[in-house]
């Protein structure tokens, strides 16, 4: 028997009660008119009697459900679910995902991950048995003149051009005006994917080799989505290492 299922008191396999209550709330939130217990019971594959009990429990918990048996139920507008309504495996996936951000070298994302982790721990307690090794891309280092990955993410989000001072693996330095499209987080480095106006083509720049970065006033509003689609067609992620500048 699946761990997500328990035998209902009426002999029908039912979702865990907490999951079922969540589903009932979701059904009522999306409904435009009253929904009867019979309709909800069919969707969740439990008895009508079980739904009556669940509705009563939700009302005791001050969930704003109105209506009665035989007529139907409706949720008052404006109600939202409490945050972090995750099951145990989802919480563990969240913890591991947050810990993996230590490998990105993105100090701003790492700071955000720590804040989220503290909120998760405050609600669910620590889980120090889940560990992720921190080795990965080099951390942002302003002392070495490297640009922060937060600056690159901001420019991508705002569709603003960048003027980069970039040094290739041979130490040759060039100045490029680019339209930033994506950050690709590899195990040992982070790559900025961009449309390079000097080359008239897509190029990939290692973030740790960008030694100067000016965010320009000039934007490329509305172009990023189409450019990113073409870039992904030409550089499918996961199939091969992207060729860098």
C-alpha cells in the first residue's frame, strides 16, 4: 500500500486526511457556484459521509466555507492557504535544493536560500541528516573585480543591455555589448548566455572572467523571449557543454 494512502473508515482507499482537506479547499476555491458533497466525493474517490466530516473539520478550523448538506458548499472570496503546505518529501526536496545553491557561487541566491532555510527550520525543525557538499562554482569575489551574478540576473530580468570587459582563457581581453538571456549554472562555473552584438551571434561568457560590467540604459524589451527560444534550440541544455567565448 502506498504511504500516501490509508484505508478510509468506509472501506474505500482514501488520501491522507491532510491531503484530502487541501484538495477540498482547492476545489471550493476554484468553484464559481456551490459544490455538493457528492461531487467532491466523486472527485476524491471517498464517501459523501467522509466529505461531510471533512467540511465540518475545516469549518471548525475557521476555514470560511459556507453552505450545507444537500445544497452545496462555497468558499468565501479572499481566502488563501497558509504558506509551506508541503508534505515531508516535498520539505526534504526543498532542503536539498536550497543546499545545492551553495554550489552556484551566487552569493545573493545563497543568502536568499539561508533565509528560506531558517523559515523551514522554524516550522519543521532542523534536519542535519540531509547534507550537500558545497564544492562548485567560485563565489562572487568583488575584490578580484568579478561581477556579481545578481547584477547579471537583474539585467536578464529587466531586459537591459550590458557592456562587458571579458577575458578569455588565453588572457585576451575584449569589450562586448551583449543582450543577456540566461544564466547556466554548471558544476564548476556559471555561464552567461547572451546575444553578442560584436559577433552578431549567441555567445557564452564565464561569469568569473567578466572583470567589468556596466548596465546600460538601452533595453531590448520584448526581444528576450524569442531570442531565448532560438538559443535553447541551438544549445539544448543537458545534451552537451555549451561552447564558451
